[in-house]
C-alpha cells in the first residue's frame, strides 16, 4: 500500500467512524441513561454511567402493563407481516408470470399507491372499521394493512429474475401452478421474504399512528402507545423512561441482526433486477 | 415408450409470423430422432409444442395415436431436458430426481429405488445429497437426464442439452446419451443445431430451416442424398463446396463451367442433365464434399488451385484453396505435401458430386 492510499484509507475509516458515532450516540445515550441513578439522570445528561441501576428495568416493566402491550404489538406486527408476505407473494407472482387484461395499468396504479400516506386513508378506513365493529380489536390493527404495494413490487421484481424453465420443468414433472408457486418459487424467494419480513415487522412494531386511531382501550395498547402513556406518567424520570425505550427497541435491533445477511442480499436482489 | 405423430403442425405468432410451418412426421416407438437446423429455424418451438409448453396454432400432435393438442404438459407423460438444466436449486440431487414421482404420488420405496437406480446408471450415487450449485456442468446435465429417466415417461424430449458443456464433456455426454437410448429403448426427440451431434446420435434426422422441414431421413441418407442445397450445406463438416456455374453441352458431353473451373460431368449424370437443361446454356450449382476432392496422384484431368489456409487436425488436414474467385475446402491426408500460398493440383470425384437448381436450390442429381 502506498503512503497516499494509506492516507486515503485512514481518511475513509475516520469518516466512517464519525458517521457511526453520530448514529450510535442516541442509542448509547439511551442505554447509559437507562442504567443511571434516576435522581442523577433527572438532574443532568451524561454519556458515562455513574452507577448501574438494573432496578430501573424492573421498575419500568412493572410500572405499566408492558407484557400485555408486547403481546398486542407482536400480534399486530406478526399478523400484518405474515399477511403482507402471503398477499405480496401471490400478487407478485401474478404480475410477474400471468397474462391478464389491464396488467400493466394495474401495476402502475399499484405503484402509484406508494405515494399515498396512510394518514389520508385513515378516515374512510376508520368509518369502515366502525361499521364492522372492529374498533378495539386485532382485526382493526391487522386487516387494513394486509396488502402493500412495496411488497408486491419486491416480489414481482424477484420472480422476474427466476428463469421460466424452472417452472416449465415443474409443470412437466406434474406440478400445478399452485405447487410451482409454493414448492419451487417461494423457497427460492427467501431473501425477498426476509427483506419484506424485516421491513414490515419493524414498521409495524414502531407504528404509533394506527393503534392510536383504531384502539382506545388499555387492553389493546401496543408498546408504542404504552410508551407514550409511560412518557406522560414519568416525564422527568429519564432513567425509567429510557429503560422502557430499551425494551421497545430491542426486538427491532435483534431482528435486524438476525436477518442482516438475508436482508442485505434481498435489497441487492431487489435493486439490481 | 410411444409413437409420436405430427400432422400439419404449425406455430403462428402475432402478426402472422410462422415459426413452424406445416410439419409432418411419424416417429416410431423407440426411435431416436434429431431435430436439427440453424438458430431460429423453429426446432425448439416444435419440441416445446410436443411437450405442451407452447400452444399448437394449427395441426395435430398425437402420442401413441391419441391427439394431445389440448392435453396439459403434466398429463402428456413426457420428460423434457432443458438446455440450462432447469434443476431446482433449493433441492438436493435426490430431491430433484424424485420431484416428478412425488407429484405423481408414487410410494416412497418406489421413489427411492428408482432414484437410486437412475443415479447408479448416471454415476451420481455419491452426489445424491448435494445441491445443484455444488455440481459441475456435466454432473448437472446428468441430474437433468436422471430427473427424466426416473419417471419412465412415454417420450423423452431434449432441447440442446449439451450446448452449455465444454467440447470434451460434450463428446462424453453424447456417448452416454447414445448408450442410454440403447439401454432404455425409449422414444427420444432431440433438438440440436450441431450437425455433428445430429449425425452421430440419431436414428433419423429432421432437418429444418425457417420453420419448414427440409428433409427427413437417416443421417447417412441425408448426407449422401440431400434434398436441397441447404441440407447439403448444413449437414457435413467442413460443409459441402458449392460452385455456381454454367451448364454447357459440347457434343455429347456435359460440362460445368465457372471462373477457372471446367468440369466434365460423368456419364451417370447425363440423363438428368439432358432432361433438366435440354441443350445446356443454363446456370446450376455444383456441390462437392471436401472428402470427394483429392490431391492429384497420377494422370488425369485436374484443376490447379492455390492453397490459402492449412488447418492441421492431426489425423487430417483441412485445406482452404482458391480457384479464380471460387473458394474450395479440401480434406487432405495428414502427410500431405501441400504448402500455404503454393499451387496444388486437385481431382474432383464427380460421381459423388451433386447438382442443384440455381433458383430453388433443389437437388437435380
């Protein structure tokens, strides 16, 4: 390595370190504050823990109904994610492999829905849910989000990269279209499935707006709603608040690390083809 | 095993584009038939129509006398080996081979025994648990063949299965497929653009061009008696030499005359020449294979040519020579004295030469 290229490498590493710090600092602050003495944490901000108050976590967990909220969030996030994967797989297959009238305009219309924010749809959806008596039920949290243009687009692009011969070989082997989709194409679509799983699960887990509008009872609160309520209750108790935030953040971070490899593969696949 | 009948089979795409036009053929039980022709001649489309992967626009396809036009690919009881293997990447070799049997609800023990015996025949036993990604091209091709044979279908269809392999592996697999056909005695239709594959593997060839069948026959019959100039040029390597010239009648003799070439036709061709050209003064194409031209060794009429290129193949030498503006390829013995850029005296074995109509390319004699 020449001196010049070494200098260049050092510069790149320094830059990467700087950017990493910017992104890591809030997380670090959260972790440190969650472990500090509540009284000291209320008095002032520090990036260095003066003591390790693990008790904060126990108190935060007990202070509000977190177990129930975790279950609610899990049901919503897993329900929506599973639903979106199934609907996106099937619609993506149809757009990629089947010929039908109006396919192109329909696909364009579908993509156009990506620019419509959920906030615009919330009133009509709310009215429908009221009419179905679904407010304050899991249905209200899951059903309106079951189909997603991004997921369909992702699978359409993915299925287009799979050679036709694979499907034809399966047809000749005696498979039906349904079998071809589930036994041949879906196992090959693992990277795309992981990508959609992570995107959707994290988005749903972090969603505050939908549960805020479609639920009002304590028993239907999700973690994000619970956190907002918690924040109201423990406005100045930063240590407890941050301990609660850690609870809520951990599943997303954990999932990302678990699926990181497939996730990046999925983004690359979706992006290149 | 089964017979296959094609009756006026055509494939017409949008805009009245005829990819395959009015194909008629009878393929007997246990026969190995090769569909051969240049790229885009419709041979793969025809094979896909037989398989049920492509709709039949006109005509009828029957397997064992039953018309299958409306029968779905999975119900035709055929096996298809694809050019790119089309193995399921997420399944092991054993699972790939067993998939068709599982779909047809065969008993587990029967599946196992068939997969194992096919693997044995194809030398795949030690690779059964591997994924296709961990196999070489030749092994993958064997798995694709294995997937076909475990099903014991009525009809085997191969779509250029060796074209992705290197030259050496292609020769090995060619021999293995011939052996396999002998062993199974199954009806096979094999598509290739490689005329060496066609000549060496098939019981019969169907030569196609522009979606139209040019000739059907045994390889040697087609080689020796091509129906037209296209078939004559396509089958054979190096290809047949074509010399466009005037047909002249001088006294009782017939000649083909071209730039620097003056060839007296043998007596055996006189009747056809007389009926086709009456008094001569017409154009025709003379076709002669490279092995029917020899270096002059004794007395007799010869043509002087200039050697442009010599390709030493070890067992023989392929010489590209020029006579006036005509280029002639000659197959010479390995120990030839011919030198590049030197003159060579060539003798044409005109008994074996062909004459083609200038306008239509049809074989005259």
